């Protein structure tokens, strides 16, 4: 039996994107459903269309380069934005994994997977872009010093953001905050 790779791509149970220079070359049905858009609306567009802000698009793009250069792989949990449909503009947690096809020019071409985490981790508080980054790293179990290194900010600045998150989520400890972030409460 011959495998139909195009059909496998189209019907994969995870969002898939083929990219070139941080633009969507092609995507599958699952990704279109996740972001509430058609393939025609997404193909040829910059990944910026999927981000809550241009600032987050730029920061995450810069943050992923060292990992893509070194290992050829990158993954994280981040807040993304629905493009169209009944939930247009809604933000949601998404697990994103990518592979650079050319490590020496990581954004040149790649394959990316997107998994909607909203059923397990709803977005409940209005967070700034930096608060979302700190929250994602906290949920990965990183310390303030490790988060500071990852985001190229001081660990004291991370602690300020963590304190803001704790106030917004009415958490008494970092463990309580992580639990509330994971539960979306």
C-alpha cells in the first residue's frame, strides 16, 4: 500500500505548518480549525498573524534562534491568538515545536507542530507579554535565575513579574501560582 503523504499531512491530529522565513507556506486542517481560519487566509502570511502582539512575535523569534542553531529543534508553551471565526481574537495556550531544515539559517525553512492546550490550561487573567513568558517558564519548573537567563533579564526582574502574577492569580506561593496557571483558575 502506497502512503499518501499529503493526506497524512492534511489529516494529522495536530496542527502542522511548513514555514519559510517565518511565513506560513502550507498548513493542515487541524491548524486551520485551531486558529479559526482557512488555509487560504493563512498560506503566505507571516506567523505574526498567530501572535497576540508584534512584540511577542519578535521576542520569541529571537529566543528560539540559539536552540534552532544548536539542536535544530525548539519547543515551548506560549499564548497564541485565534485569527477568525466565532472566537476571533481569543488568546489561548499552545504548545509549539519546530525543526529547522537548515541549522545554519534556522528561519529559512522549517516544520512546526501546534497543540491547543486551552482545554487543560485556559487563559483567565489579562497578562502582559512578559508576564506570559515568565508564566510559561514557571510552568516548566524554572527558577527565577533560570528564567532570567532564558529571557535575558535579571532574576530580580523575574521576581517582580512573578509577584505580579501571584497578585493577579491570588496565589500565596509560587507552587500555588503554578497550580493556578496550569488549571487556568
